[in-house]
């Protein structure tokens, strides 16, 4: 109950109690606010990469004529990766690398369950490691694909720039090491999403669909307007043209 106070009025020498006056008590706001965390270009990058991964797996295991589509999906991944690297410097606040570049001490503290109490958005320290690891492995996988030669149905556009033994080594790595490393990272990524959903009751998929995250303590949002989206489209167009030129070298 709210505390009350009363005053007295006097009339003809007789004290008459006045109506109680309700004291003012600060009201604490406990609601959630939606904050734009993932801008549209970042979300499109994410789901396009997922689609390309599915296409690469399907065409890679099919082999034969499907390897031409495997190469096309690989070129698409390269364009997406180059775009994401550029967008990591000029994109929305929480898509920039500086927003999830954590020190080793911060990562260790997070793994030990120690929270610094600061409002957070985007990738946590463990998620940041996953992002950087995935980008690095994908770049290596695409790079080995560009110089590979399976001597059957596919020759990378840059294979002529390396020796035959180097090309064969790249092909072996691409097939035997790189693909399984990526599969392992994807499985870990899905497992982490399931863990947060089941154990921590936090849906990590929804913000990557609509871009917003519900927060008790709001943080500055990512810019996601017509200007930033036009910039993203221009950046991706340049990346796509560059990859198309690279593919034509073969």
C-alpha cells in the first residue's frame, strides 16, 4: 500500500481531520524496450550465407555436373565474406567488429560466469569468437577452392597461379579438413542457439529475423535506414563485381 499523510483544519476552534494526502513515491519502470541491434544488411548477409552453405553441401555431395553450381555458391560466399569484412567497419553499431572485439581476459571472465554488469547487445564474448572463427575458416575454405583442381570436374580459377602439388594439397584440405571444420562450427553454432533458448530462455534467432532485441536497459541502436541500406547495396555490388572478375580468370 502507498503511504499516506493527513493534515488538520481548524473551524471554530475544533480540529477537523482533512482528507488523507497520498505521499508521492517514485515508480520503478520494469518494462522492456525494443532496440534495433541487427541492421537489414547484416541480417541479409547471415541468411544468404546459410542458404549458400546448404547449397554447397548439397552440390558438393552430389558431384559431377553439380560442381558448377558448387563453384557458383562458393563465389557467392566469397562476395558475402568480403562484404561482411567491409561492413564490419562501416555498418551498424553492433555489426562493427569493434562492438564485439573482446580481450582474452574478458572472454575468460565470461566463460567463468563473471558479468561486468554493463548493458550488452549483439554478440557476447563467446559468440564473438564463433563469428571470427567462422569468417576465418570460410575464407580459408574459399581460398583453397579457388586454387584447387580435383582432376575430374572442377578447376579453380586461380589454380594456374600455383604449382600442381600446391593445387592438389589445397584440394585435399578443401575436401578433407575445411569442410568438416565448417560443419563442426555450424553444429556448435546451432547447439549454442538451442542452449540459450532452452536453458536461458533467450531467443537468438528472432533478432536476426526482425533486427530488434528486447532489453531492460536500452543501448544505442544500430543505424538501419535508407542511407545505410543504400551504402550496403553499393558495397555488395562492388564485391560481387570483383568476385565475378576473379571467377572469369579461370
